[in-house]
C-alpha cells in the first residue's frame, strides 16, 4: 500500500491565546540555534574543521547547556541538526568555489537577531501527546493543545512567520491500490459477444 505525506496547518495570530507560548518556544529555539552556531563557528575558526552533530550534541549534553535543556530533548536535537545542515551547505559552497564552479562570495552561517529572531521547532512523535484530550494534540512540556482531525500524527512543526505562527501536523494517507496492467488486460480479454446457449 503506497502512502502520501500531508500536513494539517493551523495558524495562530498574535491575538490567539496560545500565540504567546508558541512564540516563546520559537524564541528558545533561536537561543539554542545561536549558542550552537557560536560553538561550531569558533571550532571552525580555530581548527578549520567542522564540528559534527554527535560531537556537538555530546558537548551540550555533558555541560548541561541551559539553552539545550530549555527544550525537550528530541526538539533540541533537531535544532542541532539545523545548524549542522547550514554548515554542511556552507562547506559545499566552499568546495564549489575552490573548484571554480561558484563565483559568488561564500558567507559563513550567521546568527539570528538576538531580540527579534525566531527559529523553527520540530516535534517528533515522541515529543507529542495524543492522550490528554480526545481530538487534540499536545506539545511536550507545554500547555499548548491543538484541535486536530489527524489520528496518526508523525511530527509537528512550529513555524514562526511575520504576523503569525503556523503549526504543521504531519501525517501519512494511504492511497487506493491501482489495478495492474496485467489485471486490466485480463478483464479486457473476455469476449462478451459469446452466447452460451448456442454452444454445442
């Protein structure tokens, strides 16, 4: 059975009761992003190497880094992945530049604005509760309940925008099976013109 990946979207404007807490989460995500980015940048400046995800995650976990602990573990880990993805893109452009395949300036990933910056959050299934209220999903360690028709949630993304915050609830939908070509040919091969009453 094949499936299609879909999202159910919910927009929260500044007048919404849950906007303030969602915005604070995006702010905490920004703080963690900048803290991680600082660590990776400094390592690059001193070692001229990339500080990988596992090293970064271990360092923040072992030192009990406050921005890392401010979010659920699975959510914080995804912010780390965003930093690593941006640095990998940076190194990919550097390689193209050296090979003569890219002629524009290559800029190292930059920090998000300290007061106005916000960052996306990604909640895996392990960081989402579906039990507290029937027909609602709850983001781990929050008072945020979102009414949803999705029965089998796979992930939730909190996406900050200029005048609102969009919450995307990801899920999969099963697609109906299509008849194979061989099945179609088998049915079309039946001769409906034969009258069995005339067969000897």
